[in-house]
């Protein structure tokens, strides 16, 4: 459970901290399905994101996020917006996208309906909670390459996160040929995505994140039964 930490800062759950560590520092972020807004608050407090656009389809969670943002005095840096997926997002408002807390099918629908907008991002950070193999296949079909992955076991459940970039290669092995042409309805805009900033594949704390597939990670977690992030420390 996310909570207020000492000194007025936000302490995130492990699954949300895993997402935060994947965000390239300095990126303007759009948080699709922001819920309570604590991830957005944390990223601004930590200096990872200069601004965040926090969006949710439901008025109740968005009102809660507004209260939290105001309580932390971050209204100048975090904009809240009612939106079904990327429906209320305007091109160019962010370089990075985070989408979490929903099933893979819903996440796929959000990206399909806002494909041109998603392809305008330097990176998309995703945490589908179901249909993971199908969702990974969708990303490949849409021309997104997975460049970083991580996983955590929390409260008896496994959570998987992935960072993908439009046009980037992934561990599936497309080599230097680039992504395949997306089918009708998924084709990226002409000119391709904006240039991505340099990335070392490390979190802000200097911990290297895993680059193996979600399926492989699940096998590792089932064998080791750890209650912490795969790369977060010792056994």
C-alpha cells in the first residue's frame, strides 16, 4: 500500500517503484490510469520528471489524486485530466508514457486507439496485469521493441513491467532490420518516433534491470519464491 513517508515524501509500493525506476530522468511524463496519483507525485518529488500529466477515466480516483497533489503542493508540476485512455492527451505534451494497474487487453485497446500518440513517445512503460504473452505479441506487431524488463513478487502476486520504444529492437531478434511494418490500424506515423535519449539501462539507484522475457522471469520467481525485485539485492 502506498503511503506518505517521513519528511512529507511518498513511499511507493514495490511494483510502483519498479515503474518509477524505468523512467528516463528528465522526461515529461503522461500517467495513463493514474489512480491515486502517488506515482506522479513521487516522480516529481524525486526530480525524475519536470512535469507530469496524470489522467484517469474515473472521476473518483482523479479527485483523490487532486487532493494528494494539492496536499504535497505540486499543482504547478502535475496536471490532472479526465481521459479515457489517451483520448484527452495532446501530441507533444510528454516524452514518456506510463500505463499500469489494468489488464493486457484494456492496455492494448488504449494503445491501439491512441497509436499515433503512443508512437510520438520516446518510451512507454507498461505493467499489464494479465494476458502478458498476448500483450507482448501486440507490441511487436505494433513495431515497439522491448528494451528493458523487470518483475517483482508482492503480496503473493507477480508483477511484470516493461519499457518499450517505437522502432527499437527487442530480444525477439529482429537484428538491424528494424521493426516489421505494422498492419492497417497499427501503422506508425511517417517519419518515425523522436530520437531517444541515451540510456544505460540502469535505475537512478544504479541497479541494472533485467532484459530477459517475462516468461523467463516468471520461471525464475516460481523457483526462487522471493518477495523482492529480481535485481534489487541478494537472494
